[in-house]
C-alpha cells in the first residue's frame, strides 16, 4: 500500500517538492529556483516551461531524499503562489511568461479603476482589496499593450493550476486560488459581472471550469510520469491556494492561532467565522469548504529583501561559494542595538497600499558599517510585518499562539527581532516546507487517509519557541514609531521616484 504523500509548492522564489509520511512527517525535500525575469521596470515574470522542468527535477530528488519510490506515493497535492497570471492556449502551452503577484505594471490601471469608484465595487463583490498583481488588472494591461497574447490564449490560470494541468492533462481552475485572485465572488462562483464592470467582459471566455479543493482533479498522465518520475495513474487533487496550504501545513487549524509567514511575501493569516468585506484586511478568501473564511494581510516586502541584498551587493564581491546568509546573521548579531539606527523601507516591489513606494535605506552616517545596514533590513522587514499584523488584529482578537515560518524563521537573530517587534511568542513548527506539507495533508484527506484536513494537521510538532525580549522590544517600539513616520512622510514623494 502506498503510504506517502507528495506535496508540490511553486512559491514566489523556489519550486519545491516534498514527501510526507502517513503521520505527516517531512521525510524528503528538493527545491529548484527558477529565474526571476524582469524585462521592464515593475515587471515580475517566470518562464512556465522552466518552472515545469524544475518540478520534473525536484520530484525525483525528493523521492530519493525520502528513500521511497514513485510506487510509494498515494496522492499528489499541489499549491503555489496566488494572484499573478498564467495564460495558456488550447493545447495547454504558455502564450507568454507567467506573471508574478509582485508585478506592478498595472498600477496605473488600478488607479483608474479606483478613481472611477470600481475599487469599492471590487471589494464588495469579492472581499478583496484591489492591487496591481491581481489577474484582472493584469488582463486589462495585456489587453491594452499586448492584445495578441490574449487573442492566442484559451485559459487564464493560477500558478499551481498550470502545474496541475501538466500533471493531469485536465484544464481547470480551483475555487480558493481564484478567490484570492478576485475572480470568484462571495458566492463561490466566478464574478463575471464584476469583470464586465471592469471592462473585461471579453476575458470571461478565459475562465476555465472551477474545481472545489477537496476533490480529485485527475491522475498523473504517462507523459507527466516520464517527465517527473511519478507513477502514471497516481491521483492528483485540485489543490488549494498557498495561503490555506500554509495554515494546514503549520497546524494553525483553528481560530485561536494565526500564521506569520516570512517568504517572498510577508503574510499574516487567520481563519474567521464570517467574511470581512469592508477593506479592513487585504484579502478575505474562501476556505476549503463553503462557509469557511481566511483573512490574509500582507505584501511582497519580506525575506525576499535579504535575497535581493545578497544578490545585488554581496555575491558580486564574495562569490557564490560563501555562506552569505550565515555572514548576514553574524553581522546582525555583532551590530550594536544602540546608537543611531539605520532604517530600511522594504518596498522593493512597492507597498501594498502605495505601488509607487520604493525600497530605501535612510539614516546612514559615516559611523555606520555593513552590519548596521543588514540589521536595518532585518528590522525593516519585521516592522512591515508588524504593520500588517496590526491590520489583521483589527478584525479579530489577539491570538493564543502564532505559528512562524519562512526564511526569517531559519535565522536566530532575525527570529528574535520578529518576536520583539511583534510582541508575541512565536511557535516554529518542525520541518521546512509548510506549503507543500499543507497541500500533501489536504490531498491525504481527500483520498480518505485522514478524517479531515484539520485532523491531518492537528499533530503538527513545534520545533522551538521564541519569546520576545522586553529590552529589545522597547528599543524596537521606538524605531517602529519612526518607521511609520518615515512611511507617512515619504508617501507624497514616491510618484516622483517611481518609473
């Protein structure tokens, strides 16, 4: 009997495959990092074919890491970054590069829609705040600037739906991903009326059939088996948005807990008993089943800032062989917490409430050195997390516990800054790939190996706790106040800086 589950997670930075035992333990992982493509300022893209090849490379490596074969895999669950857009033709071939959620090319279109009062209509019908990385403004931008791409396309997909199409040969979308992308309304069906109001009536034809997440979407085809090393005929479930996958992957399966995720995006998530549609939070998404709701607050301003800093400033000097993440952690641990601080505004891809905002270091003097800059980056990312967490807590009570995951959770120095900045004890679950784990556990529940997705995630083991240091908390409180002042003061000037 096949007793292992495979989760595939195409995140905003890397494509991961992970194998999990029948008890939910992570036993094998492999990852590949697709190229980040930015042909023009504000554009953020990925080659879909390269991403699929990376899945084909990661899956057999994950199986080998776990010491299992394809025959041991009972089911495949898929998740991936939400929003953005993947367009395919009638044969399932990409008609252009995949567009990431951090893409801001359509910022001007969002401004137009908000000026026309359509932002409020968008929120009322979908529970989502309007911003440039969503499918609708991207479709509008393509219609204006690259209409030939839309004419050649037969379907608009989310990232994980493209991968599921390659695995199964079945063209479909899935409710929770389309919900976070504002293509599904509060009634769990396509918001075609809203698309008409936005001038996108001609794009309704691109909406594929909707699947519920707790269903089997198909099986691995012979072609996909040859390309990935999986067994042909292995069930593949519909999957779910990465936000939900992370909730189940970290074991935050009730309303007492929230998740703070530090990755390409900084995410703050909590289950709610009813939808919130007044704009208090960025996204209010459908859950796995009708009547379940997930509040999501965040922006593309998190641990990816460190990756940018390393790639832009450290690797050209130190080379690829150096342990630059460890080097940064040592710099932060050695940099004094006292003295004149440097501030970092982590808006490399814009702020979620101001797409013209840009990443900035402020406060340098001749006294400062590299360690102060890295500390400023760690603090600035944590401060932006705190700003979003405050918005999330405006719609619910403070949590009993916080599950903390992502790149920052792997760094002792950064985790301590997060705990002190947020003023909360952080629970770091065991394992490393929580999106893949959630997708795999949900898939296990779909085929009946668990009583429910919540039951599958209930025994999540906590690896360590990080309590906030009160002395560091007081210092960071003062710096956070200055951080907020800097954001407010610079807001009117950003349009003069942004391209």
